[in-house]
C-alpha cells in the first residue's frame, strides 16, 4: 500500500500527529497519533502515546492504547504495551501484547469475489446461474438447485480464524531458544 505521508526513520516528533489520510511511521513519535486512513509502523518505529486509524499494521513498538475502525495487525516484530480495540485483530507468532484485547464494532464489508485477484479459488467465485432453455427435460431446474445448494453451504461455513493458534510445540521451542 502506498501511504500518503511518511515519517522518516531518523525523525523524532514530540507532539500529537493528526491527519485525514494514511500515514507510515518509520521514526519515533512521542505523542498521540490519529489518522482516518491506514497507519503503518515500520520495524524500527516507536510511538509513545495512543494510536488510532482505520487499519493499523504494527511492526515496531507502541506504548499506549491502539484503536482501529477496521483492523489491527501486529507482525512478528511488533510490540504493544497497552489495550487493543478493533473489530478484527491479527497477531503473528512472536508478536508481543501486554494489555487487554477487545474486538468491538462492525468491520467494513470484505471485498466481493468479483473484485479479488484473478488467482482466487473456485470456492470463492460465485456459482454460474442456470439459464432456462425452454426444454422439457428439467436439466435447468436441477442445475439451479445445485447452484442454490452450493451457495447455502458456503453461507453456513464458519469464517476463518483471525488469530492463528500457535503450532504444536511452539512454546517448547521458544523455551529452548531462550536458554
């Protein structure tokens, strides 16, 4: 994603940052950060204060509360000391969070299957509609019923998990690495 504004890696800001577009932070901000668009923190970025935005991706560190209207994503190098609040929250293995995690609000609707990349699977594509050919063999009615059955089965499937469970033995490997 291309960010509208970037705070460079050698930049230190002491004060609040507000904006009506997206922002990428690569340096340090000592104050609150609030944008209406997306917010990205690079691996060496640090924010001491509250952070708010639409979709927040954290690869650096935040000492303060994080609130998003769409989603918060914390990468394996991300560190948050404060509360997380968003409709969707995702954390990679190795991410650190000290605080409460609350999924409140209603997320924006997911993109439709037609607008996704060409590499989407057949399960994500809408089923073709049957066209009545005027024949008396009833094959169009059978095709329509199969299409309806496929759609109703897709609606009943549970959504994928937002936060992946750690792999088997991940804690033991982590303890071995610390020694």
